[in-house]
């Protein structure tokens, strides 16, 4: 049985942890990420964070519903095993996986062993930027095509692509968040996204 050795918020609480040990953890009211074998305890999301996550999932699901076959949208806490030995398992705030990449339903009960096509991470006030950067690096190294890092306080979104491009879009510049090439034609004006707060 895994013993959590430290209880720092958004800090490493145990090392050399496997995905199987993470999956078997008893529910203690917290969420955990696993970065290169390091178990990181994450504070429960605040209301603003949850509301933004819900809005993004709503917009993505609506678009995918109108364009069948483009992808499957999942919400927060859906774990993806991105690497082994040491294991990395992350649960983004939202993700999109192309349906042809999904394994058969029989093996979908645990963490999916694949990188989503699109990942959304929303920065909470308690998040350390170094941890957010490590997550982005892990996603891209695992093969994620597009990563959105939503910064509620700045009313901005950082967009990272597998091609090495990075952009920062701001609501006060009337920028539109796009999802090419994962969801061609998707567009979400940031003024609308942050109006949902």
C-alpha cells in the first residue's frame, strides 16, 4: 500500500509511484497527478476554475456533437497514462481524443494509455508555474497535438502545439481560441469564455 509521506499542496508527496498505485489510492478528497513517478497532490478546484472548465467542455462537446466523428470529449479527472518507468498519469481539466484512437470499451475502465489530441489545463491560484510547465512538456512529449493553458487571472490562454509553436491569446485583444488541426472550424472568442466566469 502506498503511503503519502508529505502533505504539501501542489507539491510532491511521494516518489517512485506507479500508475497502478495511483489508481488504487483511497479517496481522501484530493486529486493527484503523477509526473515521472512523483505523486503530486492538487488542491480541489475553486469555483472560478470549475466554471471555466465546465464552459470549455460544454463548447467542445457542442462542437463535436455538431460534427460527428471528430472526437470524444472528456472532463476533469480523466486520467491518461502518458509514459511508463517512471509513470506519468495526468488528468487534464478537459481533453479531446479522436474516436479512431480509442481502445475497445473493455479496456477503458482504467487510465487510457494514450496521449489525447487536445488537452486543456486551467491554472489555479495554488498552481506552481514550474508544475504547469512540466505538465505541458509531458503532454507534448507524449504526442498531444494541442495544449491550452487557461490563465483566469490574466484572462488569457497559452496555446502550445506539437510543432513547437507557442502563442498567448488575450481576451482584451478579441482573440479567438481555435483547435486546428484537432477540431477544424472550432472557434471560441475569449471574451465569451471569460464572460462565463
